[in-house]
């Protein structure tokens, strides 16, 4: 029984070595992941919207960079793509818009093949609609389509993505490219919304000083934060993982605001709080643990590496350290995020297993023995019981079983 669980866990954290990549190719990939990311922004105009003098003048000036369809036009505003690749992207976006596949304010991710060194890349695109005029509430909306592209096909294939619920074949490299970027979709949605107030007119105000630098920083701000935290904390990353699972408050001191924001985003990404699933057994992990009081985890950045105090940890979190360090060593932020998602998924699976054993233990002493075995083998007993106690607070029989299990863990720790 437990051998299969161990195998599943190993599949979650293992990074398969690829013989067809030598050290020079890996070194080249490390440089590429830091540099090869792109952005493009288009002006989107519906044909039924009011054609103002400003709109007409803009279209005339950018006629060579405009694609027109029956019900909309798409005009290039700015792009970091090579000149030969941008028309290919514009053609792709036009097809997506024609099919109604882009919804206002909600990002869409797919793999596109462009005339760039990476050939196939993950592409995030989002339509930001301008506020409609009260005089024309039914007119087709105008707005901007923002595209972010990143992730080398060869780089993503250095390490196949492994999860407990999704199996990807090696030949499905295009799927890998889009899925890795998908793990950052919510961050990218939020990042794009930061431009909403600046994109309310066809002629963008402060483009050179504000909008272009903001677009250029999308990869650094929305993708690399997990990598920066792993590089900062290094082998102490297990303390942050444990704090996230156990809902321990955290404070970063003697640090700049960017580092504080990075650590906070890492904790939020690793936490199971706020997840919403139809299966209430999985959703239970997201409930705050109000019964327990925690001392804040303090991360003091006045030293290098930072000093952590009031730490909590267990074997489950320790087992994930090397996976994070391996991905960080290869400068692969997409793999880091995938590992983080696998970490959360494994925690949810273990929580569901414990809850099933607790229900069975209400009528079976052997099931209680299996509970003890499971908690001993999973290495995450303290966090699982903490969540189970909150989940079963109104069930006396389950609470009694959980108290027995907590006593068992204490005795094991003392032994």
C-alpha cells in the first residue's frame, strides 16, 4: 500500500535526466531563459465603434502594421519580437479574435510557432477593453491585445513535466510549452490589469516612460519571483513550504520591498488556502487553522543567506528541497512552478487519504492502525492532523481519533 504512495511521491518530485543534452547546451539554455522573452501590444478596434478623427489618423499612420477583418482591425503598437515574427503573431491573434476566443480581461494561453530561435513558445494573450461611451453602449468595444511570449521548446524539454494527475508524452512538446506558462496565468492576468488605466485611448499616454518599461518587465515580475526566492532562501526553502501549509504568519525584515513581495507571493503560491474545489475533502485544506496560534516566521535579510527564526519543518517538506534546488540551478522558473504545484497536489492527496482513514477508524481498530502507519510514513503528520482537527471540529468521534493520532505522533517524536 505505502510503496505505491512512495512511488507517486517520487514521480512528483523527480526530474528525469536527458542524455541528448550536453553541458554546453544546458549552459546555453540557462542564458536563454533569462533573455528570450517577448511582448507585443496591438490596438483592437471594432468596426461598429465610432470612427473618431484620432482613430482614423492612427490607422493611416500604421497601415502597414494593421490587419483588418470584417468586424475588427488589429494594429501593431509596439513589439519586442523580430520584425519577421510579428506579422505571424498578428495573424494568429486575428484568427483567435475571429473565433471569439479572447474574452475581455481574461488571459488565454497556447503554443505558437514563430520565426524566432525558440520556434515554438508559450504565448499569453489578453484583450483589455476600453470603457464604452454612454452614447454607444451597444457598439463594438475598442481596446488593446497584450501578448507575452516566453519559454524555449528545447529548454522546456530538458525536464519533462511530471504531475500526479497529468501525463505528458515527450513528443507533445507544444503542449509542454503552453502548460508551463499556464501555471502563471493568474499572475499574468493581474499583471496585465496594471495597464488598464493607461490604455483608455488609441494614443497611449506616457508610453515610452511607463507602458513600454512595464511590458518589458513582465517576465521578471510575473515569472521569476519563485526563482528569486529559492535562490535567496536556498536549502531553507522547506521552512517556507511548511509555513505555507500550516498557515504560519510570516514577516520579512531588513529587506527591500521587492524581496518582501517575492516571499509573500511564494507563500501564497505554496499555500492551499483559497483553493476552491467541488470535492469538500480537498477544499478543507484551504480553511484557516483558527484553533492554533503560531509565532511568526521571521526572515531576516540583514545576513547572507537570510536568517530564519521561529521555523517549523517536517520530513515531507525536506523531501522537496532538492527538487527546488535542481530546478533553480538550471534557472528554470517554469519547472519551479510545476514542482510547487506538484507539492501542493501531493499534500492534498495525503490529506484526503488521512480523512478517509479517520472515517474508517470510527468503526475499525485496524483502520486506526493504518492511520498511524500512514502518518508515520508520509512525513507530514503535524500539518495533516492540524488541518484534520479543524475540519472535524464538530464531529466528536473523529476528534477523539485525531487526539489519539496526535498522541501517537508525540510518542514517536520522543522515541
